[in-house]
C-alpha cells in the first residue's frame, strides 16, 4: 500500500490546499494465506479495497502572540536551613 500527495500554499502563506491519494494505481491489495498441518490444507485469499482520495483546505487566522508566562519565582529548596543538621529525626 502506498500514498502520494500534493500541497499548494496560497494567499501569501495563510492557506494550504492539500490533495492525497491512497493506492491510486491498483484497485485492491491481494492477501493470500496457506495453512498446511499435514492432514489438511487451507487456502484463504482476501482482497482489500483501499483506494481513496482526500482533499483538505486550511487557513491560518492571524498570529499567535500569547507567550507562556514565566513563573513569578523559582523553586527554592529551603526545608533545612544552614547549620541545622537534625538528621531527619523529630
């Protein structure tokens, strides 16, 4: 199975038109399974019809100007102050 696609940028980079095709040159994919256990034999043939076409249009409105806020203060590890060495016991 395979796919091919085209994309065209339009309207000064604000819009895209995309066209994709799945398996455009074959009607189906043929899958064959053979089972043989010594006493009997079985053959299974499956045809998967997986041809398709997709079109998409996307348009970008404006610019994203909101930047994530930085934290007001950084994390401080002050659970044990200088000179206190309690050893973790209460």
